[in-house]
C-alpha cells in the first residue's frame, strides 16, 4: 500500500493509504498546499466534487478543511474500498460520500452542482476535453475548478485559468467562470 499525509485542517498529519492502480497519481503535498492556499484554508459550507478520487488526497483535504459535503467518484473497486476504509479509520462524517462510477457516467447523470470541482484525471486520455461540456452542470457559476494536467490549461469552456503553476511535469490550475472574473473586476 502507498500512503500520504493530509496536510491541513482537522485531520492534519493523518495518513491515508491507497493501492497501486493504473493512472493513479496522488497530488503531491506541495501542490495541495498551494491549491488550498488559493482556495482558502477553510472550506466551511462548500460542496466539493473529487471526480477522479484515486488516493483521496484532494477530497480528504477538503473534508479536513471543513467542506459541508465531499463527493468522491472512483471506478476502481480496490481503490474505492481503500477510500472507504480511510474514511472509517479517520471517523470522517457522513458528509463524505463515495460513488462507484466512471467520471463521465457520473458527469452525465449528475443533477447537483458543486462549489469546488477537483479534476485530476489520468494523463493522455483526453479527460478534460471529454468533461468540458458538463462543467456548467457540475459546477456552480460562482464555483472554483481545479484542473491538473500534463500541459498548461488556459480555459475549459467558460472557465478560465486565474491561477496556475507547474511542479515538475505537473501543471495545476484554478479556473473560474468568465462572468465571475468580470464581476470581481468591475468592483474595482
């Protein structure tokens, strides 16, 4: 089993464990630290969707930082079992939900929008482009979209990168809906 530590919030320093699986790349600690500095350390009241849960690093970080709801989607049965075991061991609240599904199947059938969407898909399979048509349904217009990729991302549909950074060969971004960006610019 592989492992990593939650870096902030209520379960800070707690270890989560996960099996090897094709395409599973846990978001490194320094990337998670930067991401949650961008999003804010306290996610109280926010609903988060981790569409490619994998190790659970992003979803468990969000829960640890007080998210009102965290939905983790994972299609690999062994990986999903490890996510559930980690949640039980950490005594995570029932606000952390697990869905056994393919990311695209979930996106097509989802009727709920979220405040934060984490997209950390396997590389070189075109996942960001395949999910782009569903972003407006999955994510609240005022929400934040996190995307990790093997290349820089400027935009996904109406969502435009407002923060971006590179760590090794990983490009990571926070994207916001164009209307949200324009509204915040007009305040000044």
